[in-house]
C-alpha cells in the first residue's frame, strides 16, 4: 500500500484546539481536503492507500494520525466538519499518550505519539520514500516501487534543514510540475500517476 505522510507543523494535537484551528494559523481545514482527496473516489474509496497526518503543535509529543483505506469503516459523513470531528475524536482518545505509544480508535484510526523525523526513519528501513518538491525530478520519469511513501506539508513549508537531512537519508525529491499546488491537489496527481503505472 502506498502512504501519504503530511507534516502539519501548526496543527494542534489537543482535540479542542484542533477544532478551533479552522481558518486560523493551523488551517486544519486543509487536512479535511487532503483526507477526502486521498481516500475517496467516485462511488467508493481507495483500499490501497494509507494517509498519515503528523500534527506538531503539541505540549508533549507530536501525534501521527493514520487512516488505512483497507480498514476504513463507515463514517458519519464526509463534509469538512465531519472529517475534522473524526480527527478531533481520535486526538481526544490519544490525549496524554506516552512517547511512541499507539492507540486504535473504534473507527480503526491509529494514533501514535511520534515525531515526523522518527516516523520517516522507520519507513526508510523498508520502503522507498519520496519528498514532494516543486524543484525535484519529474514525477513522470519515476518508476515507483510498491509501498512507496510520499512526504508533503500542508501550507507551511518543510524546513530547509529537513530537506537536507532527508536527502542524506536517501529520500528522493519529486516534482508534479512548475506550479505550487495545494497538498490536496498533489495527492490526486500522484495517485493518478500510480494508477497509470499499474
Ligand atoms: C501548498 S504546498 C506548501 C506551500 C508552502 N507555502 C511552500 O512554499 O512549501 C503543500 C505541499 O505540496 C507540495 N507541492 C506543491 N506543489 C508541488 C509541485 N508542483 N511539485 C511537487 N510538490 C508540490 C509542497 O512541496 C508541499 O509539500
């Protein structure tokens, strides 16, 4: 299964703060757009994709919220408010989580107290990891391996030092073209490339 990992540096990890961040610096509404565009297609959803949000505005540890397409149960709805409520509910259950501890919510959502860097390091042990970068190599020149991992940010750029560190660790930078897109648009374009490579 391919995975999208979205780093959300200003998204709060406390459920109430998360919900209050709509339209504010954290702009968590972008995450709802990414959620829908990653997991849903017309009249169904993608079973072969994993979506992970790493929320970093935390008083203790970052929270990685992971949704697996093959374990997606029925949802209350898919409006922005429904998706944000779903994510906030998962965060509420994960309040006070110990470092690197994991919980699975009744909806099958996995929440782990883990940093972005540590999570990427884990993926790199067994998977090819790509960083979305407008200046990277053309996506159409890539032959993606199975179970590829794609890293992107929400509206806040990846810090320069992360770029360098990821490169050192073997992460490949890939571009979707010359226009800076929304993350929710990037996930659609990558999945389209993957669909065509099948
Ligand atoms: C809205 S952009 C981030 C915008 C942010 N202001 C910046 O300058 O990085 C969200 C994500 O999409 C990726 N992205 C946007 N356009 C892209 C493109 N043409 N090719 C590859 N990645 C792209 C960015 O690298 C980032 O991870």
